[in-house]
C-alpha cells in the first residue's frame, strides 16, 4: 500500500517538472504500461486563495490556470494529475506515472530513474536561486554614537 505522504511527494515532484524533463527521465526508465484516458487532459481555472499572515481570514488571490488528467492502466490502477499551466503532455505523463508508481513492482525502478533525479534537479535549482538571491542581500544596521 502506498502511503499518502509518498504519493504526495512524487506528485509534487511531477507537478514542478516540465514535460520535457519528465520525458528525458522516462527514456532511461522501464517502459510505462499502456493506459486509457478517463478524463482530459483538460485545462481550466481554479481560484487561488490566501491567508493574511498565514492564519488570518482567507481571501481570493486570483484565478490560476490548471490542467488535469486521469488515466487507467491495463491492470486497473488509476492515476490523477493536476499541474499548473496549460501543458497537457505534462499532466498526462504525471497521471500515468502516478498510476504506475502505485504498483509495488514498478515503483522502485520508477522512483530511482524518474522521481529522484527530478527531485535532485529541483533541489539544486532552489539552492542556486537562493544563493543568487543571498548575493544581493543587504544588511542594514544602526550605529549608536556615544556622547
């Protein structure tokens, strides 16, 4: 049985990766099983909500474009994906991977060939961007003069 935390992790990685990055990683992975589309991929809008200070009253921030897809594998496993933007290919690849990763036999190979390299690349990108931002940081301080 797949834990909710594990599934949340791999879906987060797939949602942040673009279709080309996923396809490159899939070239080095075992072939994905055949699938049929249950829904989509289709693009629509969702309302993004926020909270002032993280715990204040919720407010509508604005609409966001999202693409969703649901697929079923030949063995009956169902995968779902919601990705930001209009990339139908990314949504379908993510849904197929979601379904395939639920199989305990396929999971180790797909995690090591697709999910882990994508997660490492995303972490490296975050580190690079944080270092770039840190280089522009300015520290302000006040000196008290003694009289």
